[in-house]
C-alpha cells in the first residue's frame, strides 16, 4: 500500500476516552498498536510518526465524521492541539524519540519514534494523548504512519481520540479491523 495516498485512512480507530462513572474532566487516553518487521532475515529502523490533523482533507473528514456521529459524547472536531501526545514503548525497544507536539508557527504537531527492529520482531507500543486541557466532546484526529528505511510509508492507522467523561483508559488495536472491551474502540478497514 505504500503507493496509496490514503494509506492511513484505510484503518481507522475511534477511541472514546472515559465513560459512565468516570471523572468529569478529560485526562490521558490512548491505544495500543502492534507492528512487525516483515523482513525475516535482517533488522531495520522504522520511523513511527504521529501527526495531529486539525484540518483534515474532505475524504478523511467525511470518513471520520460518519463514525463520530454514531459515538455517544461526540460534539465537535477539535480546533486546537491537545496538551500533548506521544508513543510509549517498552523498555526492551530501542528507539529515538522526537517530540514536536507543541505548536510553533505553522508547523504541524508531530511525535516521532525511530525504532530499531530485529528480523521478524513484533513490537507493541502505546500511543497516548493528553486531553487534560480539552473540552468534553472534542475529537482529535491523529495519523500514525510507519516509514521504512526507504523513506516510504508502510501502512498506517488513523486514530480519533474523543474526550468524553473519563479517566485514563487504553485499549488494544492493530491494523486489522477489531472491536474490544468498553469503552468501545471502533476500528474499520476501508477498502
């Protein structure tokens, strides 16, 4: 799929953060992501990049809004960045992290993890957004894209994190369509 310009929109996860009985102020929330080095013989370094999308293309906006309108607690797409966002990797994962999530001029907020993978290594990591400054009902669109040694995108995942009444909650996701424990994580593969 590297030649597909909409590669990150083929896999979309809606992540409501919080739920009934949780706190009345948004907090940190995220999703677990699993990835693999497809090369069975040699290691490689992959850059996982998270990009905040405050001005989505019409295709992305339409696909996301179709799903958000069916999600309890949704009010609007966020117009400003959350307090921050990041990848949290396990201690055994070698990575160089670059945090460019704070607004600066016209630069789009990003967070990068240059991850060194062994041959056929499977890695699970968390993508987390700090919603503590967010209004309830706001949704944030993030594009998570792995970029290989050849500097080309190798798939991707669009994660929409929605601030609803809640405390920290993290659910699991992969690049396959899944549905997991409450609060409901909705992932869809678009063809």
